[in-house]
């Protein structure tokens, strides 16, 4: 049986009539830039994130860039972010002319390690960008404490976490800004690129709104240099059809993640990740660490990411993670590596170094692999995936 990592058609097919209606509504409106559709979506998106303001933008990347621009960050400044993240987090820092400074990650939740970033703060540091990776909130209490003590702005990169909560608080409402993406693979997946910037501060939200349209107020009179970062009404209209289903999608993902964790925990050679080495890991050739949400967090499982740890008996030159991937591929089961190379080891950021050694994130880059967890995954498909993982572990005891 072949199992896709993600199948968007299954999710969108039942909404076909409503999506076509939304498309026709925009077509007939004659309004193809900003306007009512975008404003309605911004209000709904901001409400979901628990924030006062929502600014619709053209991508999750533009949301991050716009947040940095609204904070006035540029050459001479430094911004801290985790090295283990999607490129956009760090790329946007560099695009403003500021220096990206990379911090290590938590071995349990894959997110920015609050302990590993305070010593990276310098007089030039203006902001920190925690990323709510794979759908789970970063350690926001500790991060906010450090940020407040050093007067840093906090941009929550919540591209993978719309609807997630940190100890009951929705992500995107905790820091200075929140940034979201509707790239098709995110929990609220759109029909092309778009994103949302959230903020509680009226002034900063207004500044971001102006910068989104070349910084003009009124039109053709420019106080600031902005860009064209606008969300299209066609995306807003189509996403508005899917938004009411987001809770149901995330519940589906959660059910799959719980089933993986329950079933795989019974397999010899697998256990819930406690972040530390366990003696039984050493004794086996390959050991599977299962993702565990921190208590009190609402995890929305944009990815179900396991770690494949090599033990004493592992002798092949490739990593056990890469061996597992090939094994799954032979069985027709989709998987992906988020992310194979941390940011501090990227060629394009060599200029910003020398970077601190980041042992945890280097390990995560070697050991992580994400498995199918999309809401419409069938029981048979998930059973086939679990069976494949169990077989791999049985062969590598
Ligand atoms: C997807 C993603 C982005 C960028 O979003 P786009 O809409 O693709 O530009 C930024 N950060 C993280 C962590 C992401 O996963």
C-alpha cells in the first residue's frame, strides 16, 4: 500500500462547491486587491490567534519580513532565532541587513532552547524569533522573561502553528508580532502563497499595514520605504471557506499523533522522547524517539516528527534516519526531513559567523524524520506506516 506524506485533494474535494462559489464571488466583485474579503479574513485569523490586529500578507515569509521592517530592524542590528527551523525565519533577518544569530534547540520539542539564547544577547540585539515548530508552541514564558529583561521584541514564527496554544494562550498573541503561513502544507492550507501578521499593539499594526503597501499614506506620499506584501482577495475568499474546518483538521491530526504514540510505544526499540539518552537506546542498533507535547500545550501536529537515534550496534555509513527513510520509500510510504541542515551551517550565512556550536540542533538535523499525519490519512494507511516502522526496528535490534 502506498501512503502519501500529504494529500491536499482529499481535503479540498468535499469543499468544491463552496470554493467555486467563493471564487465566483471574487470574480464578480471586480475587487482584486485587498478590500472586504481580505478584511474579513484578517478579523477571523486575528481572532483565532487571540490578537487585536491581523494584516493579510502574500506569504508567511513576508509576514516575518514585515514584522522586522515595522520594528525598524536593519544594518547594525542582531536578531536571534533557532538554527533548527525553516529557512525563511533566518532569511528574513538577513534581508533586512541585520545579522542572524543562531541559538540551539530543545531536544524534546525541537523549539528554541531558552537557556541557549540569553548568552547570545549583545547590545546590538533587537529581537528574538521563536518558532513554534511542527505545531507546538515554544517555551514562551521563559523566552518572554529573557526578552523583557533585555528589551527585545519577540516575533513568534507561527507558520506551522495556527490554532496552537501555549499553556492556554493562542500562539501569535504572546509576542510583539505573530506570523502565519497558508502555504498548502500548513494546517490551514491555501491555494497558493499567503500569510497573516498578527499584533496587539495598535501603532505597530498600523505601521505594518502601511509598509505592506509601499509605506504610503495617503497614496503616493511615502514616509517609509515598504513593499508590496499584500494578500490577494482570492486567497482570502478561498481560505475563508476552509477556516471553519481548521479545528476539525487539527483534531484529526491529533488523533493520528496519539495513535502513533500509543501503538509505537508498545514496539521494542521505541519510546516517548524525554530528551535524554536512555540505556536501552545504546543497546540497540537504532532507536525511535516519539514526539511528546509539553503538558498544558495544545499541539496541532503540522508534522509528526520522530528521532531515529543510532545505538552501539549501528555500523552502516548512512545514519539510521536515512536508512529508515529508504526503507519507507521502498514500501511506498511518504516521509520528509525537516530539516536536514541547520541554518548556522548554511553557505549563505557563513558571512554572519563564526557561529556558536549548536550540538542539539545538529543532532536533530541528523535524527529527525516526519511521517504522514494529514487529517484525511486512513486507518489502513496509518497501520501500514506503523507496521513499516516496527519492521525496521525489528531488523535493527
Ligand atoms: C512555511 C514556513 C515559513 C514561510 O511561510 P511561506 O508562506 O512559505 O512563506 C516560515 N517559517 C516556518 C517555520 C515555516 O514553516
